[in-house]
C-alpha cells in the first residue's frame, strides 16, 4: 500500500530557524496512522478457526493459511475470500503462471501470537478479518 494520496491531519510548529514541522499526524478523525487503519481492517468476530500454513516467507514476514475443510466462514467473509482467490488466479495467469483456485488467508508477522514461528505444513488456530484486499488471519496460534 502506497502512502501517496492518503488524507491526514496534523499540527504545525515553527522551529527557531523558521522551518515548519508537522506533529501528531493521524488519519482523519484522529485515527492512528497504522496499517490496519490504512487497509480498513475490520475484525469479523472472535471465533477461532483451524487451518494449515501453506506458505511462510520468514524473511519478509508474511504467508498464507488454508482453512480446514470443515471450516464454515460467515457468508460475507466467504464471498470476499472467493473473490480474493479468483483475482489472485487472474493475476497469476496474466504473469504466465498457472494460478490456483485455493482460497488462502493472508497472514503477516504482526498477526502472530507472541512467540509463534510459522513453518509450511504447521497446523494453526486463528481469527479472521476483512480489509480492502480481502480476508486475512490474525491472532494466529500454533497447535
């Protein structure tokens, strides 16, 4: 997510050299300038779901989780997850790759419970959120 064209609010102060400096920069309404707010992240509920880590890029700190086959997501979440998978497949095909119909949840290092280290094939429990990009996993815990 680029930071250009993001509306913000801030205060100004003038230094002893007559230079203007910004302080207390926030999103409109005083919302903190965090990735969660920039992506319009919304927690769906506090239910925990089970899944398996399909990919974990430890260096970059992100990966994907596939929900267990028995998992039933709320209809709005399932719809967004299906759309996310279709769009990912279309992007892969445009790049000359095969693509996949797998519905995978995005996870980043900040969404792991304290002390959790992910590896491919690891079973996990997680909560879900939706944002501008699709559906993701948060509060990820190892089983």
